C-alpha cells in the first residue's frame, strides 16, 4: 500500500491523480491519503482511497495512516506563519522516525531541493536538505526529488501579469535560472512509488531543459500571451517586506530572503546545474502555453 501526504496540494494532488490512473497501482485500498479536510478531495478520489484525517506532523495520525504501508510520498507543506523554519520541518520529520521503525515503511519518495553541496544558510532550502539527511539516517530507502525554481511559483503573479504586464523576482534578472514543472516532479514520484527495485538513499535532480534567465522567461511569456510582459527585479529586503505584508512570520519571511540571497550569490539554480530531461522534460514555453496562459486569461 502507498500513503500520500499533501493530497490536495500542488504536487501531492498530481501524485494522487497519477497513481489512481496508473494500471500498476491498483485502486481503493491500495492508496491511502493523509488530509486535514477530506472535503477538499474530489468525490471520485474519496471513493477510491483510504482517508486518514489530520496532519502528518501528528504522530498518532501518521502511525494510523502508515499501518500496513510500505511506500510513502512525503512532502512538508509550507507554513508561512511558522515561528521557525527549521522547527517547522523538524516537527514533520521527527514523527516519521517511529513510523519507519515500527510500521514497516520501507521506501520514501520526498520532495526536497537542488543545492545540497552549497545551500548553506539558505532558509527553507537548507531546512529541506536537513530533512533529507534526517530521513536518510533512519535507514529507510529514500529518494529525494530535487528541483530548482518551480515554474508554478509564477502562478501567484497571474493577476500582475494580466493587469500590469509584469512579474516580480528577487533573483538576478540576467542570470540563467533553471526551472522545473510540478507535473514532472509528480510523474517522477509516481514512477518511483510503483517501482520496488530501488534501494539505498539518493538525490534525484529534476532540472528542466531551458537556459533562460528571468529576462528570457519574460520574453517567452510575452510571445505566448502575445502581449509585452517584463520582469521587475526586487531586492531580498523588498521580498521579505512583501511577505510580511501578506502575513508571513518574521522567521518565514527571513528564511525566504536568506534563500533568495543564497541563490543569487551561489547560483546553484543556475547554468552549472546539469539538465535532467529523463526526469524533467517540460520546457518553459510548453508550461506557459499549457498552464500559465489559461491562468492569466481566466
């Protein structure tokens, strides 16, 4: 049996849909989900999965969900109001120790980040990579899915693109920024979840095929939308201030600023990151046509 965390989230939802459509996964009792609000699951999904209500940061919930489970899709959801970035990731990861040790979970596929060797003092990225180390230390077979910048990060600026013809990034506008579509993360996760041959602990980089800077991304968006769109570079301090205005805690906003500063200064989402088309085949133009354009025109 497979347990899926964050089944209503951006990535977890796609993982669950692909599992349900996969001929090898089975249906019904073959898939179990942990979800805070089961009503957010589509009716067709609720009818085909076991549902455990609650958070996978709750040890009792996680223990119940993982009974009889040998494979898990793991993702720590963001929590912009968290008092501590590291503490937030730790609060989710620590309960996993008992599940791995006592409940028989043998394989975990988790979502992490690119940059293991250089992401020091990088906010949420550093916390995610520390999570990987903790899970690997549990002795479970583990694959850490490691994407760079998620294309879907731009969806939150669909209104700005539509109304102002601009999107904002605190990343260097003329430096290559490697990207990945969440659909490729989900597809890779499902392939691993359905494969019982792999062992040990490894990173799986998911780096898309493009060599685009934010300026180049703006040109592609302009061509796809057939209207001028520009990128406006903001500072890390401005980015932090914006997150605070939107209700993020001081710790979470500072973590995002630290993450962005690390990306700018060390460039580990940049041109030196080798592309991995076997795991991340979706190009930025294709994603803009299929995902961003409908969101902007909605």
